[in-house]
C-alpha cells in the first residue's frame, strides 16, 4: 500500500497496488491522447527511412549482431539501451535497419504521452491536445522518429521523467522516486555529458522536497537512481571489459578534441 505522511498528506512510497478500473477510467478520460499516439505511430512507420542516414546508424546496426565498442559498434559510450531494444525488435523483423527505426518510431509516438499529460496537468485539455499535435508534426521529432538514431528514445524517456518529477513536486512521493529511475534509464539511452546536465533539475527539485519526504526517502531515491544507472552500465562493462571500455572512452575523448 502507498504510505502517507499524516501531517502533510505527502505520499512517501511507491504505489504497491494497481486497479484495472482506474486504468480503464484514465484511458477513457484521455482517449484523444490514445488516438493521437496511434496516428503518430502510423505516420512515423509509413515514412521510416529506407537506408542508413549516417555512420552512427550503421554502427548501431552492426552492434545488434556484434556489440564491440572498441570497433565503434557502436561508438563509445555504447548506447546500451537503444541497442538492447533494437535487438529485441530484431528477433521479430529480422532486418537491423527496420528494427532500429521501429524503436525510434515507437519512441517518437510515445513522446506525445508525457507532453500531453504534463500540459494537461499544468493548463487544460485543449492546450494539451494542441501542444501534442504541434509536437507530432514538428520536423525535429518527425525526422528523428524515422531514423536509426537514439534521439527519440532519449527524448521520450527524458520527458517522461520530467512529467514524473513535476508530479512528484506536486505531492506524489512515488512519482518523485519513479522520475529518478526513468531519468537514469534516459541517460542509458544517450549517455553523453549533455544528458547529465539535467541532473541539476532533479537535485534541485529533490532538495526542495527534502523536508516533506524525509531522509529515508532521499536515501531510497539515491539507491533507485544508482540501480537504474547500473542496470545499463554494468552489462556494458561486463561485455567490453573495464580496461577495454576505458581505452575506448579515452580514444573517443581525445578524438573529439
């Protein structure tokens, strides 16, 4: 059961129960979002790229069958979450390019969900719908949803984490904790220095809520975030070897200077 602080009503634990009736009710309330997400997915799948758009796409494709960071398959730091999802889809479609672009297309369609929910929570339903439609047709999202690149997967996870973080700062302890988990996975989708800059937002928001959630929840958040990072980082190191991984990172950093 979800625990609550009786003094301020703040939810300090992750929900342990889930009601099917509540899910059905939420789907009915947000039927327009469901329709929009399906339309976006159809749009992105129809216009999927028929070739590798750049070298990164090709390196991701090679990584699906032979993951080797030392040979830039893919290039460091490895993009493990995108490759893992691509491998899962590869079992169904048997074509590396199709597998990767399907991951991008699905991620692009799913990106509309946190944007819609956040806009509706902050404003109203018409604003949420207009914002989501505009985002769906924005060239930046449309194009990246059709290519074998990590952009849309990272964008989806990051925006989902932001929605959860916003909900957490409004009084949901479970949402606050979940936001750290999803943010850790977002870093795994695109583990670059740019993705770490958002950490400031999470730290500031959590510190702001520290008095309400208590030290116990803060400690739990740290453990959850560490676990979400380890979920993708440890397999990469085990598959590559620590010395080889560090060597590949050094070459990548020196080459980018």
